[in-house]
C-alpha cells in the first residue's frame, strides 16, 4: 500500500465547512509548543495535511500531550483522528475560520516509517473552507453527514440554527436565550476573545466567602465547570454572587458568556487551565435544559482508603466510603482571628478494610446527618497529615455527595450491610508516626545506634523483633479533653471541671489516654519505647478507660494488665528522632506498630541473612 492511500484526501476542507467525518486520517508535518503556565497546561499546535490541503490551526488536547512528549507525533507521522471538535473563531463575508481541536487519536504509521511528505498539499484558504470551494474527496473518504449546524464528531458541542443562521455570541442582555447560540470549547478560550459562549457542567461550587478590609466589604463564590475539552474556574463577586449563587447547582449544565478571562492563580486552583473567569455586570448564565447525556458527567478516580496512608500530604484525591461514626459538632474560637469555628470528625470505611477520619467545617459540619450510616462520595478531598496519621479535609473546590444513586455507592452500601465493616482493622488516621503500610527495614538496636538513626532532619523508621522487659505503669495514662478529635491534656480545676486550653473550654468530664513507656530489647541491645493510645490498647487488650479506672481504683488489677505482656515478643515498627531539650538531646523512639511474631516469615528473614553472610545460596 502506498503512503498516499493512507490519507483521507480532502477531509480538511470538509471539516472546515462543518461536515462531520468519521475518523479521518491525516499526516503531521510539524508542531509548535504554545507557552502555558506549566507542563500540565502547555498546548501544542499541529500542521496537518490530508495530501491535498495544509492546515496549521489544529490544536492538540492537553490529555494527548504525553504522545508529543514521547515522540509519537513526530514529523511525517500519519494519525487517525478518532474524536475532534471545531470552534468558529472568525466569521465574515468570505466564510468561517475554524480551529480544529483533536481530542483523541491513533497513530497509523510512525513518522520514521513514512519518511516523507505525502502528496503536494496546498495551504487551505478561508474562502475554500467556508464556501464549499474545496476539491471533491476521493473514494478513500469515509461516510459523512452534511449538517450545516454540526461542529463536532462524537462531542458535546453543537452549532444550532437560529432563525436560519447562527450567532457566534449574544449581543443582548439577560432576556436573550442562549439555547441556539454557537458554543465554544473551554480549552479554546483566551483573553483575546470577547465573543464566546460555553456550555459546561458544574463540577463543584464553593460556599459564599466574605471579606472586610480598609477598602470595604465584599463576598464571592467560585465554581469549577467542565466540558469535553477541558475545565475552568468561574468566580462571582458581590452583585453577581447574589444573582447566581442560588441558581447554580452542582452537576447541572449551564450556558455562560461575557466573563472576563485572566491568568489562573495556581496557588488556589489545581485545574488544568492557564486561565480563569470572573463574572462581570454583563455576564449571562442560563441553565441548559436539554443537556441529556451529550455532556460528560463528573468522573471519579476513587482511591481505596487503605492506600491513603501512603500518599503525600496535600494530595487531592477522590474517595468513597460509608460513615461508620460521626462526632459531635465542636465549637471553638480561633486564636489567630477570633472567629467562631465549627468542626465535626467523621470516620469513613470502605471495602479495603481501612478507616480514615474526615474533618468537616462550618455549615458542612453543622448540617451533616449521620443517620443510617450514609455513603459519602468526595471529589477532590485533600490529604492531611498529623503525627504520621493521614486524614481528609475539604477545600473550596471539593464536592461532597451523600448517598448518590450510582453503581459504586450501591456496591459499597451492600458491602457495609453485609457485615464488611466488622473486618476493618486499620485506621490510616492513627497518629503513630508513620502512615499505614510504611515500608521499614529490619535493623537490630545495635545497628540502629551504629547508623545513628534519628539524627537527621527527618525521622527514621526501622523494624525489629524485640521482647518487652519492663513497663512504667505509674504514668501510663493521662486525663485528656473529652472531645472526639482533641487529645490535649486537661487541667483539673478542683471544682469538678476540667479545662482544655486547646479548645478554650471547660468540661465536667474527661477521657483517659494512654502514653506507655516500655523497655524492649533484642539480642543486641535494648531501648525505651513510647507507645500511644491506639497501639497500647491493641497490645494490652483493654481500653484506655478501663486501664485508667484500674490505675485509680484497683492497683492490683492494673498491675496484672501490664504484666500480662511482659516477656512477650513482638515485631515492632519503630520511629526514631533526636529531640532537643534546652542544651541536651535525646533519641526518642515511638512504636508505630507491634504485631505478634510470624515465625514462618521471621525464619525466612533469618535464612536470607545467613545466606548473605555465608555466601551460600539456596538451591
């Protein structure tokens, strides 16, 4: 087969006339990078040929940038365009000028294998494209449908006839319907365009935020919207905030026009767009009543809760889980601003048999209903870290849905009702110094000392099989704030009240927390190790409250609880870090995990060590 027969000859002229083509084949003759705000928002402009016409206004969708980076779109490469959209950027008496945006493609033949320009293509003129003056297509052209109103191939964008013609953007006010207006893809917008309309689905919507400073007072809200080509943030201030806040609903589709575009502030947005919109007094927003299935729905990339412990702080993820329990709404005053704040801690579980703590603030905390253990779906939750434990929080762009009607929600509901929650044994939010699944190296206490572990800027972690020699039971518990997620030590007021300085509140009760120091040793040395509440309860087989009551009212029972694990061996995962107290330093070691010895695994570890030391391999 000759190279000339690979191309869909004449297809570029047809596409520029608005004809829908099914998977046309073209050749890339060049590309140019368009500067953006970073790798994620960079764009590429392609020079393409169909063997007859050249076209230099083909844009590569950002999700295809990786193909360009990998060299798969080199000069002379032949590609099949599986999905595309066109946008009219200029219309005059000569015709229309369109931009072709390639959304999906397949490499038919690499450029190195082609090695030449196919045919003798000529630059496509606006007249030829707009008036139908292009040459007729050959028999290689796939079936096509002539439709003066169509601008897309398998996309959400439509040019609709309006009184026998089409309008590129509205010129009137709010009374003008945008239903029949030509829409533009989001990723084709720039500050250099002033007449456009987008049709987009609302992915998320923030609450109304207010401010007050020397210049005055104000309020705003923002929403993130998407179409098939990309996404962008829209912000409304003052009058526009009042006008549109109640109207906008997440998941609905709207026509939007006459906003001001400006460079996006990447400090506050993770969207893959160099620009963001600000509403003006001329802005028009209208609901699209007949969006149906033509607009893409919000896509989720759910992360199992068990994997959250391995993720970096500030990572943005999608999560689905069942609310196992929810704490009470806690009200307190922020020291820095004096504002009254509300928060609530919610525990989520999923079929990975793990749990994570979700912090809700403000109205989300106040209005959350934990009745009947609802399924929660979160788009864009932020991973936070404290003391090694990972938790989740919401940001302005996060979307929280309760009991959504979708397959994933029904599946996890069935898991929960089937008793799956009984198998949840791990909480990635446990504040023990390292995330769940943290990879640790087998090291003896002597080796840890020789390697000076813990002396660096960050803590070190290691694993050791050790025996418990002694436990300091005298100071193993302390009285803490009774709030669910506050473990600060309280001050006994000697009047039946206990004060928590962190919460700035007095309480008639408290809860016991464990802080157990135990001497553990292996065959090389020993070391004092601190064990916190969750792990200490697991090892001792008693709750903090039971142990605290025993220490206060029944010393003999308390002694039995602690002595029950003396001289028992565990595989400890330890965190070690040198801490400074005045002029002196001390290597503080904390237990992250303590598991019974699996002798089969431990013997395999010993055999491997013996083989390495002796040079004798297993045959």
